[in-house]
C-alpha cells in the first residue's frame, strides 16, 4: 500500500512558528512521515532565508507528535563527527519512541560548505568513504540498539551498494515510473548479491507537488510556490506558465490527476511518496492531499 509523507525544505524560509504548525498538521492529517532537509542556507541561493537546525527541529517534533515517522533527508556526513551525530540521533529516537529514520548522505552542496568553512572532500570517492565510515560509527554509538538508516540517491555503484547493505529505506527521484522501476530492480539485484532480502528496504520517492480542486486553485498555488522556488526550477511569467514548468518534473493537477501521475511509480514499487511542501503556510494543500489523494493512492496497492 503506497502512502504519502510530507517533505519540508527547512532552508527555504522555515521558522519555528511555521514548523510547529506543519508538524501539528502532518500529525493531525494522518501523513505517514515527516522529513526535513539538513542545510545551512538556501540551496536556491536566496540570501537571508531562514534555515532551521534540522536536528533541533526533529527533537521538538518528537515531543509534539505521537505516531508520525520522523527523519532527515538527508544529513551530510561532512557536517558532523559521526559519533556526535549518532548521539544526537539516538536522543531524538528515544524522544520519539523509536519513530526516527536517520537519513545520511555524502554531502554535495559546495557553496554552503565554503561559506560555513566546512570541508567538502574534493572527490566523490572520499565523500563515500566518509559516509560508510560514519554509518559504522553511528551503529557503534547506538551500542546494539536498532538504528534505521535512509540512504538516498540513484547512483548505480556505491550508493546502491550502501543502500543494499545499510538502508531501512532507499529514496530517490526519477522522471517516470519506468526509470524508477529499473532503479529499484537494480537495488533488488544488489541486495541479493550481498545476501539481503530486498523486501527489507522500503522504497520511497521525493517530488514536488501542486494539487488543487480546480484550475483556479492550481493557479493560485503555483504563484505562491513560485515565490519560494525560483528559476530555473520553476519559471514563467504567469500562473499557467508556472504550472507548465512544474508539470515537467512534479505531480501537478486535481487529486485524480495527481493520483494518475503517481500510479506508475506505485506500480513500479514506490511505497512512500515524500511530497515537497514549499508553500509552508498553505495548510489547504496538505488537507487536500490527506483527504483526497492519500486514500486513492492507497487503493492502488490494495487491489
């Protein structure tokens, strides 16, 4: 059964008041998961935007909620001493009653590393070495207690191998269901090669989404989201042009249309759709997703 989670880009204008509201709404509306990114500044290059500390935010969310799964997507290992990250994650996991998924990655955003004086190894090989070493250290920090890792990315070599060996959940993006299915099948194969049951790794997909009951509502939401997501990711002089731009990479439309767009991914194995919620003050879009998209999506896997 495919489910929906909420993905918050915490570096794109999130503040504590908004975070409290988003957390409450995600829990109240029954979403399966709430994830928050881990960055020091806007990845869209917008100066002056708020960027919350993801692990402090998750600690608060653990206290404010009772059932929703929480996690980072993802914490670059370059930002942390792995043992320190492990201690932080364990504390949040305990606060949440075991609802934490520890999303970790190799690090990629050169601009924020340079601005904040954080060393980013110059080669991907070095970054992946640090990631693998960090995962081992975090497991040691947990001292035998269960730690669930999220590994993201579509790389066919080291990312896939690390996910097959370590991940409770593997996340990626893909332009279409066929591509997603092929990537997931590659992960299945790698799991079998190392002797792991592929069914132990949950498959998730991250994408943006603009949903509306009708065209007017879609237009209004497109304009609001475009204030957060600048060109070239979203572009256009008016609402219709923005929607056309979004349709090239996101789920866009009425609830029925969005579910139709999700269907190929669900049929290709996606179990969790992590939808980027850019218009942080728009609770209406979350309510529409929960009320009209989530039940239709769940029905796809129930047939």
